[in-house]
C-alpha cells in the first residue's frame, strides 16, 4: 500500500475517533440537558398549577379546577396530570398514551429518557386540600434529541468528506516530491536521467530529493563514461580521425565479413580513389591545405554513397580512399563512380589542389566468390588504367565467376521479382540464435527469405532486396514473408520467439503500416514473440520511423532488434531512446576474435557493458569457430549466431 493511502486512512481513522468521541459527548450532554429540562418543567408546572387551583379547591369548585387542569394537559407536554385529595384519591386525572412519532424505535431503545415526575401540595389556608402530580411526556424530548443527533451526524459527515478531499489534495501536493522520487528511480532503471527541480520546501523531503538528484547525476556520468569508453575504443581501432571515415582495418574487416558470410550474396563493387600530389601540396601550402583537401574528398564520398542501403567508405593511407558497395550491379557501380568523379572534378574550380588533376579511381566489380586480395588487385589495375586515361578519370574491371546468377537488367529484375511475388515463390529458412556457452538453449529463431527463380534457383535476400527497394517492392516482400511465416505451427515446433528482418522502406508505406498493425492485433495470444530486426545503418537513417514502429510492436507484446551493429560510426547514445530488445554485433568484429589483436575484444566488452546497463541483450553474429564462441562467452555476450550454433534449415523442419 502506498504511503499516500496509508496517510489518508490514518487521517480518516483519527477523524472518525475524534468524531465518535465528540459525537458521544454531544449526545450525552444533550440527553442530560433534555432530562433536566423535563424535570424542571414538570416541577414548575406542578407548582404553578397547585397555586392556581388552591383557591378553587378550597371553595370546592371542582369544575374550575378540572378546567384549569385540562388547559395545562391539552398542551401535550405531559403524560399524566392528576389532582388527588389528601387521602390519595384521584379527584381529577388526565393521561396520554406515550406515542413518539418520526423517531426510530432503535434510537429510543438506544438512548432511553427517564421521564421525570413532580408533586406539589394544594393548600387551603393552613390546611392541605390535595396534591398535584405531573409526569412529563418524552415525545418532544425524543424528537428534539433525534433531530439534534441527525443534524450533528450530517454535519460531521460533511466535515469528514471535506477533510478527506482537502486532506487528500493537500497530502498529494505534499507527497508529490516522493512520487517524483519514485518516477526518478524507475527512470534510472531505464537509463533516463531526470533531475527534480525545484526542490520541495519540506526539510526531510528536500534532503531525499537532493540525494536522489546526486545519485542520478552520478549514474548518468557512469553511463556516459561507459559510452565514451566504447566509442573511444572503436574510433581508435577503426576510425580515421582526420576524415571521419573508417580506416584500412575497418575497410578490410567489413569486406572480409561480407565475402566470408554464408548468407550474403557474392556480388558487389570496390572503388579505389587516389588523390594526386598530396605530398607536394603539404610541402608548398602546408599540412592544413592537404588536410582540407582530404576532408573535402571524404565529404564527397559520403554524399555520393548516402543513398545506398549499405556502403563502407574508408581512408586507406595518405591520399588513398576505398569504397566497398556490396549487393550492387556493374551498371549501378558505373553510375556511382561516374557521379563521384564528376564531383571530384568540380573541386578543381575551388583551387584547393595544385593542379586540375585531383585524382583517379579504379573500380572492380564481382559476381561470384572472390577474395579481398583479388578485389584490391583488380581495383588497383583499374586505377592504373584510369591514370593512363587522363585527369580525374576512372576505369572498371569485372571479376566474373559461376556463382549465383540473376537477371542483369533492371527491367528483367522487375519482371522476375513481380512474377515471383505474384506466384508467392518464397522459400523460408530459420537459423537459431543460441545462448553463449550452451548452444542447446535457443534464444530465438531468425527467419530468412529466399525468392525462387523460374529455373528453380533460390535467390538470397541480399541479391534482390536492394533492387526491390528501388522498385518499391520491398513492402510486398515483407508482407508475404510475414504471412507465409505465420502459417507455421510454432507451438508444435516448440518455438516461442522468432525474428524477422524488416526493411525501414516498408515503414514508409502507409498501407503496410496499417496492415502490420492490424496483423499484430489479430495475432495477440496466438503467435510466438516476434522481434523485428533492422540493420543498424538503416535504423539510424530512419530513426523516427523505427522508433514509432517500436512503440506499436511493444503495444502488442513484441519488440525490435538491431543487426550488423557497429557497421556504422553512429554514437551509442541513441540506444537509450530506441531501446531495442537486443543488438547483434557485426560479424566483422567477431571475425577478428580469432586473431591475437585485442581491439575487437575490448570494443565488444565495452559494448556489452553499455548495452547491459540499459537492459539490452547482446548477440554476436558470424560465430564460426570454437575459439570465437569461447571469447564471446568470456566477454559477457549473451547470445551467438553462426554455423557453429546451427545452419539455416527449412522452416518447419
């Protein structure tokens, strides 16, 4: 029971006790007063009546005596009026039955009034002529007592109601700082740091609030220190301080993680960009001029690739930059590098370099299994050819293999996807996410989608999703995947939690948002817990949309998660507001755990500390070896996903 209710009840009980005591004392005093009044009134009436009738009694004028007695009796205040002779014989007597109207019987029994009697002698000279006997009628006294008790009870009840209302409001105002302290404590558990201001004027409450404010500031400082430590580790290991891009280590780890993944399509492009005459520029105009040129080029790289679903830009060394674009067709790579070099050429008009020849670019596209060394080698050859072609020019080389093929033309892609979706040629697989250290404990199952080509070949999501987004088909794909998945009897399979990959592009479709809201409402109580996964880089770009959808999902008992976490260089503070159920560490960091280098280990450990402090679970992607599982378990990672934990299987098997 809350303190507020306890104080209200305690105050009310005190008031009731006070009321009962006052009420009882008031009733008794009124009762005593009425009895005294009846007794006094009876005696006064007996005395005055005896004096009045004495002359007539001496003259034996009984008719007049009787008339006078009737006059007194008819007033109704007396139960008996009797005139007796000296021997006690009644000469005149009037009596009235005791009938008390408008007063409850229980009240009469509970508060009996002793009816007073009075006697007075009637004298004839020095001789006693008789006696007047008066007995009061209690009716008027009971009626007066009942009205007084009822009015007094009503008044006290009104006072009690007023005390409860006014006291309740007063206590609520006085205890508001304590309510705020409770909310402040709950907010701290959610890693929301609220400071109470202004402080309450009550001394004791002021001390409590000041202590809570100090604790809140301290906890906030601790959390910010954890975030700063994690971000600092990542920046020192994977970040280029001058340009804000990734460094060579980050660039290569991202490429390796994509090329080594069993679940990611083997197609994409790599761009090598070389800025010329950087050393001469530094020597003749100073290092600030060289740094300014590099920063402008880095900004152009980010601006050119910002519309892509995913891309990795890095400064490799000196004036060399690299851009890795997975899941891109050669035609699109051609357009991207053409736009980039056009922007580079425009820099010459600003005279921030020594010559108009600012740089050249080499592009290597691949469609099949390849290695990073082959990609870099082909891109370097293309860069050499571009330098022979002329200033600010570029060249492209293609690495082809007999890997998973798909239509090349955009129109062919559209026809293929549209027909596949119309025929609902969707193939679903599921892969477990398990508890670190015990792969038998499944945390949830992640659902993967394949589209079946007309020739029967399954196309992985990474090979068609980028084009599906360009063709505005991704919402249709997400809807079909969810509909087909929910046809599965998960209770029979013993699966309580599943995860979908959802594209933020679908959330921009109003009809899809309305459909998913209706679907989640219908699924309440009949489906497993669903976690909708968003790639971190896409969630950051569409943070308001994802945050709104997160509220909708939580409303119906579901949640969201982030995968490929750490692929972007976004600040960790957004986790506090978005608050996903879990984050999946990008496989690029997991892949380095087999090496002796400790930066990835420190970063993952710091990330776990930050996430756990705000009740977010951490899962490691791409766990492929016992050594990686051992390390992530030691780093306090909660879950793992990869071929070591379980390969994707057809949903339902």
